[in-house]
C-alpha cells in the first residue's frame, strides 16, 4: 500500500543537516504503524515526506502504486485531498466554523452535495461520540472533543492513508486513550491504513507494529502479539535502549 524506497533528506544551509538516511519501509493495506524515536530522530520529517508536505532529497514514496512527489501541483493537491487524511497535535480546526462544518471540510472542497455531507457527518459523529456538539464552535469544546473532531475530518472522505502526528500530545491520559481507541476503531472498521508519530508509548501500543528511528536511520521494529500490555513494555524497553531525553518516554503505565 505504501512503500518508502531509499529516502534521504538533507536540509541545505550554512551547515547542511541530514535528517534522514536511506529509509526503506513497507506498510500493508489496513496496517496501523507507529513511528517512534528520540527528539530530532527524523520521525516527523519521515511523516511529512510521506504526507507530501516535504520533498525527499533522494529516494521515492509510492502510495497505492502512485508517486505523489512526481505529480503536478494540481494533481498533488487532489491526491492529498482525496487519498490522505491528517490528524495533528494542535487539531488544526477552523475556529470560525462549527464542529460539523470543520468535519465536512474535505467534502466541501470536493463539491459534494449538502445531503451527502449531512449524511456522512452524522454517521461519523455517531461513531466518534460527538453528535451532541456538532453545532458548537471549536472554542466551546474540550481538547478530547476537538481531537475527535479532527479524526472525523480526517476520516470523512474515506482516505486510503491517515497520517497522525502526535495526536495525543495535547491531551490528558483519558482523552488520549479515547482518541487512540477511536483511531483503532476506524482502522479496523474501514481497513484504513494508518501511520502514527508519537512520543507516547501508551499511544504506540495501539499500533500493529512500531518502527523506531534514531539519528535519521531505521533502528529496529517490533510487532504486537496478543497482549497490548506486553507490547507496551517492549516499546518502553526499546526506547530505553535507544537513549534520548526523559520527556521522550511516556510515564503512563497501562493498567
């Protein structure tokens, strides 16, 4: 579904900075993959290159047999709008719009009918438990509700690939758990491929597989077995072996 081939990224400047070196990664359809590593390891750079927000210096990204980085500006904008979904740490919601208007934004850009937008937004709001706040403005809702709204917006156009960058970064532990359960539900119900960049071992333990990056290179990867608790501990252990700052490790333990 997704193939990253020999991707490197060098940021030019007085002192060129190599953010990624020869990254090779394959993600199957319907897989939920986490990307972890110490601060500055290159994980967000990798996500941004897959998201077509950034360009690789070398190598290629193939999504559903298409190479988005080779597309014209217009084709890329359409591809990004129709094939990809995005969830960010700071929600990126428009404060002038209601929750419902934020959710249907991708459909508005694709000029879908009002009837279709209403129907789809009601279904997804029901699934994500935000039906009662649809007419509220984003400044009237909690962080957890805002992130659920962002997840609904990312999923409403049924993208092939959802990319989430620290989606639980601004949430308390209960809201984080809720959002990760929602992402897992959408992943399983719609067979949507998902990639998650996170510092939070608890959030990462919801993934099928976690890929670790250190100094811009692939360090290791681990797969979830039958137990989320065991997987969580393996993630903590791998992060400890990698080193990094204390705040790179989640202090939350699974109960």
